[in-house]
C-alpha cells in the first residue's frame, strides 16, 4: 500500500513539473521576461528576476504577441500599397519589403536639370548628418516619376555617378499608375510638361519602420534640422 502511495506521489510531482514547464514555455519553449515599466526599452530576459533600474519583478510576456504587433500594418502605412517596383539592381519588390527600417524618401527624375539635383544633394546632406552606425537601420529611397526613362539600368548608372550605391540607398522604378498612387499618398504633385520635363513638388518624406508618414521637409536647400531630429528619434 505504501509503495502505491509513493508511486502516486512520484507521478504527481512529474505532472506538476510538466505543467510548470508548459506554462513557462512560450514560442518554441522559451519564456520571455521584461520590466513592466520598460526601463530598459526592448531588452528582455529568458528567466525571471528584477529590473536592474527600478528593481521591480520582471513580467512574463508572450513573444508571439510581440510578433503580431511587429507584423501589424496600420491604415496609414504605405505598406498597404501592393504595386510592384523594380530597384536599380533589377530586383522586383513591394514597398512592404522595406518594412522594419526608417525610410527617407523623395520622388525625382534623373534627367532633371533644375530641382532634382538639389533634392539629391539634400538627401546626401541628411545622410551625412546621421551616425554611420545607424545607417543599417535606414533606407534612403528615391522614386522615379519618369518610369519610361528611368529604367533599372539608368537608375544604377545614376546611383554610381552620384556615389549613392551603398546598401542603404535604393532607387525605384514603378508603373505610371503605381507612381501616381504613391505620389498621392505622400501628397506629392507632379505633371509632365514636355516629353523630357516634369514640374513637381520638392518634398522629402520621413516614415517610420511601419511605413507611417512622420515628417515632411518641403523646399530646396532648406534647414533640415527638424528632419534630422525626427530621424534620430526613430532610429535610436
């Protein structure tokens, strides 16, 4: 009889251990803990303990919930647009492929001799004012409003000529309808006034990693202090 009791106790202990493991195991068997006050930002731990700053008990969170939040696209996001684009590397992408990085975007055409060279210079100026170690978290994107002329080969040549061929620079050729749709989202106006010329707004847009418009800089050679500040807030 006593042996049976020992066996039942042993089985109960095993069941309790498995139950505890089941409760702690989330997202491939790893429990995730973080400070409930988020004192350390996005830093998480694989075991319970105390926050190094406020000393509060770490709170268990479900990593799967974080993934849902990261994958969420709001109605204001440019990632809702499903148009196909071709990069200067002749790679077909959608805008959502740029998700996860701060975006600095401008719409130009490479044969422009007036405003566009100055917009390109403004983009370069913004890049130079940002820490180099942060550029891996960014994309500087130039979208052509003249997709017939600005083929991937033409865009690649332009990128090389202007020393904008590093990984954080991306040039996009779209369809006429796709370009028009994208311009409307950014409130950017353009119009073809001759076979080789366009009139257009001079706007540089800053979007967060979810593709939501955060800030716009309008004009040529303007003070970009606020633009730099907004970008730094997003990438830190």
